[in-house]
């Protein structure tokens, strides 16, 4: 059905990664590539001096390991970490990597979403491929 499914994963408490992974598992056939992607926000310049050397690299390795464990039962699934602003970085990554479906978890919208916007709503509004939103 799909050739490449992107599964953005946030480790926030209000995201439901397990449901999104279950949906991606159902949509993926044996030849489908599935990428579990986490976007790390950039560390502000005024904070960088207080972070121990090597911390970012170790954090990325730990996150990739967690992502690979989460997708262990999906054939061909890989975990990946990129840096940037979540919504924009996901959309840029999709365009650069021939993704034809995004499965993204979303929380229930609240007042903060009207002022700040959520990653899922940004992805839904601007993605050039199919998007499955899971709550």
C-alpha cells in the first residue's frame, strides 16, 4: 500500500506513540520502509556552555535505541534523530526522503493550540502526502 511511512515520535507524556505504532504496523506491508523519527529541539546558545561535553551525542544514541525498540516488531523499521523545530523539520524530512504516508500521534486540542499550534496540526496542514492522525 505505502512505500515509506514516517512515524514521528515525541516522548512527551501526552503523546500516544503506541497507538501510532500500531497503525503504522497495520499500514506497512513487507516491502514498506518505516522510519521512526524524533526531532530534538536546538539547544539555545546561552545554555550550551552548561551542558556536559558529549551529552547531545549520548542522548541521540539513547533515543535511537528507544526508537528501534519501539519499532522492533515492524519489519524494516529504523529509528532516526534529527535536530530542529519539530513541525518544520518533519515536513522538510518528508520532502527529502520520499515519504508517502505520515502516522502521527496527537493530543486533544486545547486553548494553547489556538495560540501556539501543535506539531500534528502543522504537519496535517502542510504535508504533501497522506497523514493519519492518531489520538
